[in-house]
C-alpha cells in the first residue's frame, strides 16, 4: 500500500449529504438497476456462444454469490418482454439468487442483444442491437411511481452510466428524481460511469448526465479509462478530486493493471494489484470488482481491504470467457 501525500493538494470539501452507512444493522438489501441483454460471444478459434449479461446484472450476480449465506439480498430492477429469451433471463437470475420481484414484464417487447468479439489478448470489441428494448421503458411514469416507493425499503441502490444511456431524456429525469428522493430518505446510492460511446450522441451529452448522477450519488466506483474518455482527466488523482467536487463522498478509481485509487475525502490511498494474471476475457472485470467492493464494505471492511477483495474477484473473472463465469 502506498499512502499518497495530498497535503499540498487538498481534496475539495464535500457538500453535506446523508452519512455513509454501508454495514447498517441487520440484513442489507441492494437493488441494481439496469438492463440485461442477450450476449453473443465470438472468440478466436472457439466459434460463437450465447448467454445473458449486462453491466449492472453482472454486478448483481457476483454480489449474490458473495453474499452466499450471509442473509443479505440483491434484487435486479429492469423490464423484460414475455418472449422465451426474457423468460430464460429471469430464470438465470433466480438460479443465481438474484431477486426478481422488481422486474417488470412488458408483453410484446424484446431484450437487447450485443456481440462481443474477443482477441488473443483478451481485449473486446462490442456491437449492439438495443433500440426499443423492454428495459428502456422501465422508467415510464406509471411504472416509476410505484418503483420509487418499493425502493425505499432498500439500503443500497446500484446503477451505472449505461442505465442512464439507454433511457430517453424524460426517463432519465424520472430516474434521477427518484434517486434524489431515495438519497434523501437515507438510501445509499452507488454508481459506475461505464461509458459506452455508441450509447450517447456525444461526449458532452454523456458528461452532462453522468455529472448529474454523480451529484446525487454517495459512492462512485469508476474506471480511469472511462473518466479520461468523457472528462479528459489526466490522472486518477484528478478523477478523485473532480468526483469529490460533485459531492461524491467515496471514490474508487480502477486503472487496469495499475494501482487502484480510493478516497473517502479524508484518506487517499493507492492499492496495487498483488497478483498479475493472464487475461482470457476482460468482460465484467469492473462489474465483478464493484460487487467485491460493495460486499466488503457491507461486511465492515475498510477502504484498502475492500479494494483488495474486489481485485481478487476481478482477477479470477478475467481468467474465464464471458461475463458471468461458472460458480465453481
């Protein structure tokens, strides 16, 4: 561990918000909001395979696995169709102990699809077919009203920039208003930028909405590549300072094989990877990291130990193809 000397460059003060309460009393309930899609994977020399994945869904699955027999619960919040693929998705979530009581079924709608092409180094290229999917209609006013009330019974809400990106403007406003209401009621809001250029009309549009989300959130667990791409950050320390300036109280900046930086406004720490592994497929590396971090913080672990737990899970995930690796 390396403690970064920030005495000469203090971090901005954080606007007053609800104090962080990761572990709380009793059973913790987490709701992950987003979209699950049909995932078609193409690997050199291995042909095609299909499964189901999505950034927030991946985190929900790994979080459910981490919770194991602890009693903590994670539910997925999305909308699906009434087709066979949607039914397979929901069964997968149930099999993974991810709750589905907040899943809305919209007759006649279909899930989105994406194609992942993975090269010999484990790096990915993405191709999407996700216009007019069921998940994009989740935040329609008639559904959003009931959802807001249901989510007040959760301790933690997790979402990403992709959750925002797939929605139309009016639905984004509904989502942000709901999150602000939940934050004011004491629910912890956690997000990851997860920038996908093809989902936004421009970097400026992405920066606007992601900043709006950051102004509501308590915790940001982001990737430096995304923050550099959207905001032009020159270093992980710059990313930490910018996010704190929006009001985020706890910032975790993942940076590939380089040290991860974590800050709670009082402490700024760099946590290097202890083990370097051969990457087979980097899909869901960040998503699984986020699950490990959230679980560790819920379990009462400190910043450094939580990052180390998260790094171990991500290091395991990248050694297998696909977003959700076998339980074994």
